[in-house]
């Protein structure tokens, strides 16, 4: 039906940068919004950043000014540029989208999650 495939992640040093990408594929009518969540050990999954089809964005306070979310609507792709990474940014990052298909109204979809490790 709808799949979210993530790329990026891995090990980076504190102060470094990493770019994540996620592509939504399947029987898509409209990708209404896309974003990223993260979950560190012992914590709840939290919103990192979202972007709507119109380009409106929202960021967690902890990443504001350091992370940038963008999307290529024609490609149904969302990117997350992570700069000035801190050890506390280390987590499993999950791509998320609310997507409408040709046979159904919009609903939430999730990527598989990819580890981002930040070393001191």
C-alpha cells in the first residue's frame, strides 16, 4: 500500500552533521505531511520536525536552529538536515507521514527507524 523507506543515519561526532532522507511510495493520492520522530533508550518517542504539503514546518525546541526539514513534493521525499549534533540527539529516528491513497483517506505511516549515534 504505502511504504516509507529511510536512508542516512549512522555514527557522527558531536558538532557534526548528518542528513536523513525518507521516500514515500505506493498507491499515493496525496502526501499531506511528513516528518521525523525519535526515540532514545528509556524515553518516549518524540516529535523532531514536521512539514506540510504547503511547506509549513514545526520543530521541537531542542532541535530548533540546528535541524532543517524539507520536502520534495514531486518525489514524495522528506529530508532532515541535522547540524551541530549533540550526544543527546542520539536516538532511533523514525520517518512519519500522513498520506492519502487512491482508495483510502489519509492515515499515518511509519518508516522502519534508523539509529543515529553521536559520539563525544
